[in-house]
C-alpha cells in the first residue's frame, strides 16, 4: 500500500458497525488534485489504484497528477502508469501455462536451497476450466454426460495437473469443469464490486474490485462496475506475482444511452447495435464508459452483455458505474448484506455512485443512442461488427453470396444428402447454438428462448433435421432456472438439450457435423450457415464446414433452427407449418417482454445462486475422481505431451550472471509490417508434417489425437516448435525460383543458405552457441497478446527483436522474457539497409550500465565483410523492466526476490 500518500487521501469509512480504511478521492481533490470528481468513473478506479500504491518508484506523485491533468489533455499526452489489479482470472487454455510456470518456479526454488511454499500467487487467482468441452453429442438427453466423459478422456493429464495446483498453491482457486464459463462465474459469484482485505492492526482495507484476465472477454464484469480487461499470459503472471502492469492513461469515450428498448427487441440486438457504432467510431485501445438516463432501468445482465463485447468493438473495456441496479444484482445473486452495504457506502463516499442527479463526467469524446431506435438484428456472415437488420437478413445473405463467396448463381440450388430424406442448399442453417458468455448470462434472452420454444411446440413446429442444435449455458444457475420454469423440456423437444457448461461454439468447439451433412457440404461446396448466440463469428472459427456465421439472440437461434435457412425472411415468411396445416409466423410465437419478466421474477431468486455456488470449487463426481498426490512440488511425467517442466530456470543462480553483449548473431527472420501474435504464436491445428506434428508422432501420439496447440500450451516442446510456424507468415529471406516469398515457418540457415523450418534452424544455431535476432517492420506483435509469442521467441534463442515499432503489450512481454526490443531511429528500416538475411549482427552496450530507452549501435556485417553502424533505441522503458531484463525475465526476477 501507499507508503507516501502525497495527497493525504488515507481515510476511514464507517459502514454500520464496521470501519474500513480507504484512499479517498475527495480528500485527494482537496489536497492538490483539482477536479478529480469530474473524472469518468473508470478513471476514478485508476486514480484510487495509484493513490493506494504510491511508492515513488513504480508510482510517483507526478503519475497521480497526470490523471487529473487528463481533464485538460483528454489522453492526448501519452503518460504511462503502473496499474495493480485486485485479482487475476484465467481459463484453462491460457491458465495451464501460468500454473506450469509456478510449478517450475517451485522446483527452481528447491534448487536454490529455498522453501517452495514461498512460491504462490500474491494476489487472488481464479482459474475456471471452461474451454475444453466439445459438442460431440447433441440433441439427446445423454448429450451432457457423453460430452463430459469425452472431455475428461481427452484432458486427463491437464486436469490432474490443475487439481494438483488447486491443492498446492495458496491464493489460487480452480473452478472445475462443468460449472460454467469463467466470465459468467466471475459475474455471478467471484466479483465483489468493492474488494476488501486485512490491513494494519486488524483493520480492513476497502478498494474497488478490479482484475485482468487471460481471456479477452474478461471485460464482461465491467457491467458490474468492476474494471477489468484481457491480457496475455505473461502480463497475467506478472500481476499474480505482485508486479505492476504498465499501461497508458487511456482516452475515455462516453456512450450516452437514453430511452427504453422497444417490444420485440433484446439485449443482443442492443449490443450488436452498440458494437457497430463503436467500431465505426474507432475506440481501439480506449476505455468506453456508459452513462445517461438509459441506465436507470437497464439490468446488470444487459450491461454485462454490452461489456462482454468490448473486444468486438475494439475497446479496452466498456464500463458501467455503480447504481441501484448494481445493488439489485448483487442481492439477487446471493452476495452478503454486509458486502452490498459496503458497495453502496464506498461508491457514494468515493464519488463512484451514479443516479439521475449525477453530472455527466468529462470524456475524450462522446456518442449517443436512443434505445428506442434498436431493431432486431444479426451480425454476419464473418465479423461481429457487420450488423444486419433481421428484415434484411435474407437479401443480406444473397448479397454476401455474390460479394463474399462468389456463388450468387447457385443461390437456389439444392443438393442431396446420402441416406437422408432431405437435401441441402446455400444458407441452410446446419448449426444453431445457444452458447457463449455474451448471452447465456442474461435471463431475459434465455427465458425468451425457452418461451419461444414452448410456443413453437404448441403450434406443432420442430427444428429442421439438418440443424445441429445445442444449448451450452454459461452456468448451472441457467440450467436450473430453465428447469424450474418448465422451459427446458420445450427446448429439449426442439433438440436444444444441454451439451455442456462452457465455451463451445464460439471458440470452435462446435464439434463435427454429422458425416452425411459434412460430406454434402464439401462435395458440393455449399455455403452452409451457423447461427449462434456468441460473440465471435470470424471465418473458419466456428466449424470448418461452415462458411457463413451469424451472431443472434438465443430466441433467434431457436427461430432459425425452426426455419432452417438464412433464405427464410423471419419477418415476412412463415417460419413453418403448424399441426393444423396453417402457416406459423415468428410474430405468432415470439414472447412478450411482460411474460419474459414475469418468468424471471418467478424463477430467479438468490437461493438459487447460493445453492449452486455453495460448493463451486468441489466439482462433480468426475472431478472428485481425478487422483492427485498432495505435494509442494509437481511430479513431472517425462512422457507427457501436455505438461512439461519448462527450461526457464535451468542452471539459475541466486545472483544473475552479468548480461552480455550480442556478438555475431545470425538473422532468424526478416519480416514486414503488422506481424501479429497470431503469426508468431502457435495456434489452431497441428499439422502432421510440422515440427510439432513430428514431435507428437515421435511420442506415439496418433494424428487424430493431436488435439490443438491451445490444449498443449503446457508443453514447451510443442509450443516452441510452433513458434513462427504459422502457414501464412512470410519470412522475406525465403523465396522460390521466381523470387516470390515462400509462405510458412521457413528460414535460411547461414552460412550456406540451406532452407529449413525456423525451429530446426534455431536448434542448430543453439547447438553452435550462435545468438539470434529477428528484424521486422511497423507494429510488430499486434493482435491478441499471446504469451507464447514471447516465450517461444525466447526458447528459440532469439536475444533481440529489431523493428520499426512494437505493439505495446508484446514489447512488454518480450522484456518480461528477457528478450530486448530495439527500434530503428529515423526512417531506417532493414529493407533500406539492404539486408538479405545472411549478415551477422553485433549489438554492444547491453553489458554496461544500460539505461531505459538508451541508444545502442548495431554493427551489421554483410557476407562480403562490409559493415554498417546502425543506431537503435532500446525499448526497455522503465527501471523495473531493466531489472526484469538483467535477471533474464520477470519469472527469474521474482524467484530471486522471494529466494532472498
């Protein structure tokens, strides 16, 4: 906590009979922070964080003053600050490598003669296993049990490891499979809005709940006034080990909401409208904060739906302040009366409470929406921001057949399906999935889907036989209230049986289509469609057989399962024929908002949440059957292809060896602009002919059991083989006979110029003791901040990346792995220097008294012996980063601190 408190902000807050210490923004305003009360609510959370952690090193008085100076410059002046979130949230794909690193640190602590119990997260960490269930079975009462059995069969090694971690680490909790999606569990149970912990002399400290998460949709919890966003694994590990996260004071765009949603529209329609508006506005890297009278009657579930999609509209977060609706949600989800009272008192004391009388905060920019203008919508066929009105969906699909798929002439063709009494055509919906955190947290759309199913059954309607239907709620609470309301049996009758509790269709875990349908699609190049209540519909993401993917509300997912095609206009055409032989239209079965709200009031109670979350960390019989031997250190299985001890600490001493200059390095790759972490980091399918595929086959893994890179993130041997191995990456060193750049993870081994996989060349260089560098253009490392983009770079032996500019998080992650990021000065590029890739590179000055952002010189020697002296800016930006670098990365740095 703040050891300085320059603005005398430390105060006491009395709530009932209990008192709390807190850092008061109002007091800081009186003592030298003018107009702090006018800041956006989200910025007040950042300001409180800086007041609480002022130490004159990571947080200086000038950093705090820069937050209120923002009122004048509105974020146009770039100021970097250190943010320490209250906690960290992980899912299993991204969480496993973080736990692997903690386990490896315990082994290293033992090797240093220290106590392994010292290695624990220093802030609370919750890992929710939610990304591994796949929709293999569907449309039957046993779908849930069968899918869970397959999940455990495929992921046994990973689950054994995580269960060991659950017992071994303090401050670390694992929510077992089958509980729900991490964001919904966070919203319904983990988040507190105001966090507390023991302070001095038995006093409790109260402060805003905040977090970072290893999933981009961590933003969902901003709907509950909890500031949080997604980060890469290295940043998450830094946060959980007590290190500050570097960030720029953001621009904050205010989004004013007024009016009420019209009858027949849903929160999904609203969020698709908001996403389109904000994408058009341009909010990448900015905070978005919602305000205005439209919030007065907006439930937290609707707010969370909007906050969830922040990655889709490009913002860091979409924040809603605390108000009476926040308290209502905390109450109905079973939070304690004491906590609810604290949230209200704290928010009012801090100027973080919103009501009808609250003045509008100061924003960088604003935009406005009257909720009454929202209309039923979908988004597709390829991007979340491509909203299409429901009444334009049919002509919209026809237009995309021409513009996106180049098959307009085939629009009306139908094709036979082997062994079936139906045929298939373009636009036929082959997946209808109620899935994903975006909507399955929202009772209004889930009850709405159940009521629409009930009404459809009453009319005699059924889902089309070619539709793969699935229901994957975000938590067990949803399943219980659907059952309690008598609506699950109606969903079951349409094939929307429970298939699992987790993130399914949205991340490509939709499972295979029935073989005859898949064959018909591929044999005839059919543009088949998926309609899902998710947040991502990028091409190739949902299912390899499906090219047109539309986001929609859960009721519309059910409607499209009944209609069976995007070529049916749900606003004008019959959705089907009733049992009385008469046409049935969507308006005939669409439930009224009054009926939806009545069902919500009858079925959703705090007792339901309390009972479902009473033993949230205990798990079901499958989890209880996972056997682990309690131990402070993990017993690594050398034969495992999922979890291995990474080599970050091999030979590590208590004192770091002096940093050496880079001498005679070879060039592993020459890359152009906008190389993303998708290009660098292993992701997706593992090809049999790739280095990773060969490794797995050498370890007796059949090709059909490769799984994917995401599930093997705990094995560095797989992941380093997949680094720079993207099939679309272009290393400009490698060209064919016509001079065209060859796609894929290739390089030329020097001297001699032999073409080989980047991994194979890197291993040969390592065996020789030759250091490596990578050259690139502008915006190196954009995209998702994947930890393995930096970890893999380090393990391949790359000591420096030299680029024209870096994406902020990836630059930080490279430093966190002990790799130095360097930037060309002026207009210099590797291309302007005439580099071919056969040069050697020497960079001196790293071994000396290196300073943040120091200018260094690269001596580049061509194959003919000529040399060039090239000035470079070292993008190690802060003193803390310099310490990480000198220690070989953030993990060795923290380990040495704890060992000392």
